[in-house]
C-alpha cells in the first residue's frame, strides 16, 4: 500500500520524508515547514557529508528511531532531500512530526542565544 501526506510518502516498509536542510546553522533543530518539506537546520557544514549525517541524526531523534533506520535516498548535494525511515509506521511518524512542529512553533520568538 502506498499513501502520502504533504511531508512524506508511505511505501511498503518505510516512510520517505521530504526534507529541506539548511546547513551551517548555529544549532541543529526542526524549524518547521518549507513548502511540502520538513525544514531542518543543522550546525554541521555541507562538507564531506557532515550536514547529511547531522540531518540523519536529527530525523532519527525527532521520529524516535535509531540513526541506522534513516537513510538518505536522494538529494545528497542539494538542500532538498528525501530520507527513508524504517522501523516505524506512518501513524507514529505523523504524530511525532506534529509534536516536533509544535515544539518548533513554540520556539518562534525565543532568542537564539540565551544569556549565560
């Protein structure tokens, strides 16, 4: 069965997320939506696959799977990427993405650098 949402497609055994990655940010986080993609900022630079690895780690944490369950399937050298996530069903991905987006919305307006 194949089904879709505006942020991902569901294949037989995986969810494929559409992601817009902004490398070289001050800190890594889910920041919201970018059209029909999940927008991530990653602190890693776009050098030697480091930003892609940081995006894998961030996605794994956001949806609650291990990093080995997240695979970059397209967009290696682009900001627009697709990541295949296994080990979780679409309903759980949907719920966890909603939570991550709600947390991102709650951070809007917070200062980027907190006083020490």
